[in-house]
């Protein structure tokens, strides 16, 4: 049996319902929803520090698995969704940085590192809002 996991769009939608009323909040919620649309969410991840400004949004995830297993899960999940992994780098401090693009070339970055104070893994996700399609006049 295949289990479906929530995506960022679901998470952003739930957070939008928790935000205070106002145009600025709704624009920020919309930005987060657009930036994280289609990005897989690691099963059971705790989410904190969600922010969005300009054309990008970021979130911090806490996962009770090793950084290598989290990175492997993201590699498989992104490739299964037809994302392209542009770069996959391990820094000297063992942080794994994945840069990927969706089929429309929208980029995301995942910084995956050991969460020393709490144990497990810390994942910082940065997503960009999809570029607007030019109108029929080419604008």
C-alpha cells in the first residue's frame, strides 16, 4: 500500500489559516504556498521558522534520522517527481547541500546537517516562487 505524504502546499495552506488577518499576511502565506508547491515534505518532520519575502521562502525542518538518510530520501523523492538535481555537495563540516529544479526550472536548495543540540537532522529548505508566464504580448 502506498502512503501519500503531505506536501508544502498543504503545510502552507494550514499555516495560512493560522495567520492573523491582513493583506501582508495573505501575501506572505501565498508566497510560501507558491515557493513550496510540489516540494516533498520529509515524513514526520517538525517544521519551524517559515518565512517568505520577495520571490523566495524558507523553512527549517527537524527530522529524527541521520543527515545521510534524509539526503538519500530527498534525492529519491525529487527524482521521482521529475526534478533535476543540479548539485549535490558535502562541505567539510558534513553539511549536504542539494540544489534542484522542478520540470519548469524553478529552483530549491536543501541544506541538510546534523542537529547537534537536539539530535537528528536539521534541514533548511529555500524555495523560489515560479516565474510568471509572459502574457500573449510577450511581457
